C-alpha cells in the first residue's frame, strides 16, 4: 500500500493510481478512507472506469448499497475510448 500511496502523492491527477490505492484501502478494511479519497475524483465529468469501480467497492463495503449500485451503473456507462 505504501507504493500506491507514494504514486498518488507524486501524481495526484492519475486516476488509475488513485483507484489502486482505494482498492488497497478497501481490502485493508478502510473503506471510509477509500470513499473519501475517491469522492472528489468521482465528481469529475468523466471519471475513469477503474476509479468508479473502486468507489463502488468502497461504498458497498460501507453498506451503502444504493450508492454503490448507482456508482457501478455509472461505471458501466463509462467509455474508455
């Protein structure tokens, strides 16, 4: 997790690095921290698919089912091209 945190420090606009750190945080039992990290990025007009998926996982782990489902639906609509 330290390497992922360092990557975000060095490149805070890199959504893939942010998403990876959030997944690590969620898996480490820290989904609140992951969701808080992801929220500003998720508000972007076109957030990254991985970022939205990581946010959905964090929200699900927090028991916020409806928000998680909405985030996963938004991820499905995201076009990587």
